[in-house]
C-alpha cells in the first residue's frame, strides 16, 4: 500500500508504575531521519525505541516525543519552592551564556522533586514505553495510509492522461509516415526537375518508385517510435500495479513489500522520462513533439507526488 511520509500519531499507555505518552510527527525525507526527544529518566529506552520504530518506518524525517508521569504524580498540587528557586537561579546563570535556553516544563520539575533516573525500573518502564510506541506507530501508519491513498488517486489520474497521449500518438503514426512519404516523393520530383528539364526522362517510373520507397523506409526507421510507445505502456502498467499495491517495493508480488516504494517509483519515472525524451528526438511531426513535452510535464508531476511517498 502506498504510504505518505507526512503524518501524525500519538498514543498513551498506563500501568501501576505510571503513564507514558508518545507523539510522532513525520515529513518527507530521502532516508529515515529519527529524532527522539526523551526525558533523562527514560534515556535507557532510547536504543530499543529506535530499533522498534525503524522496523515500522522506512523513510521520512520523524520526530518522536516521549513524556511520562509516575503513578500518583497527577494528584500532587504543590511544588518544592526551594527546588524551584534553585532551578531558576541555575537557568539565569546558564542564559548568560545561552540566551535562548528554554525553561524546564512543569512536569519536569514535578518529576525531579519526586525522584530521578535511578528510581526508574527498566523492567517496569521499558515494556510500557514499547506498548505506547506500538500504538503510536499504528496511529501514524493509519494516517500515512490515508494520505497515501489520496496521493495514489492523483497519480492514477496523471497516469490516465499519459495513456491517452500514448494512444493518440500511436493512432496518428500511420498518417504521419504516409505524409512524410508524400513529402519525400515531392522533393525528389522537384530535385529532378531542377537538375535537368529532362529529369523525368532520365529516370524510369520504377526507379523513381524504388528511390521514393528507399528514402521513405530510411526516414520511417528514423522516426519510428513504436518501441518507445511500447515501453511507455509497460512503465504505465507497472505504475498501476504499484499504486494498486499489487507489486511490492522490491518488485515481488503483493504481500512481499520490502524497502521503499518511493525509491522504486523514482527509478520508474527516470525510465519514463528517457522514453519521452527519445520520443521527442525522433518526432516526425509537431504533434509528436508536443506529445513528448506533455509527457515530460506529467512525469515531473508524478515525481513531485513521489517526493512524499515512503
């Protein structure tokens, strides 16, 4: 299934030890860029959390915020003012060197006066963090898939426009070849007349027909775009399979998705652009040139959409 890289997800998990809340925000990026914002008390969960997230997300710039509350802390209504004043003084001194240093949040002050990192039992808190992470990932992926379906619909529409252009070029190619053959015959006749008033007397009808056929055949080979059109059709069919989820990112059948669908689409559009360029260089008419330009514009639109696909 196509997934967008722009999404938001959050979840909360609770136990006798307390509660953990995780928020995830992702935007597009070529690779996985994971930024974890953890309280110092939960620093021991960083490596397991990174591994868990990287198994569920392939690409994107992902920011993950983790907050926690110890059991019973939400009922507390008072602060240790001596501790608050000490924190304020330390913040004042630090800001003399780092002016934009942010003040600690209230939950941090509450947490600090009720214990420190050494009080956190990994056996109690690690499973709780992983539980919240699993739920937040599920929420994030659901959002990514909804946005991915929207992107797929847009790309389906562009693909249909490109298929219509390919059909139009293919339908007009016989007429283009016939027109060029007539032009070649006319030019040969004009050349013979300019060379000698007796030009037609110097060459038989059979020789003239053979020369016209030879020139037309040479020109036809030069402007024949059947192979390019066939490859474009093949690439468009592959695009439909990917957008429908019938081909995995590694090229396998549905259900074998490995790696990045976005990277596979990037490669596919490179090949499409190659065929569109060749179509333009071999164009035998203004219509084919225009078709080549239109195809390249649509391919660029597809590339822009792909920038946000995982």
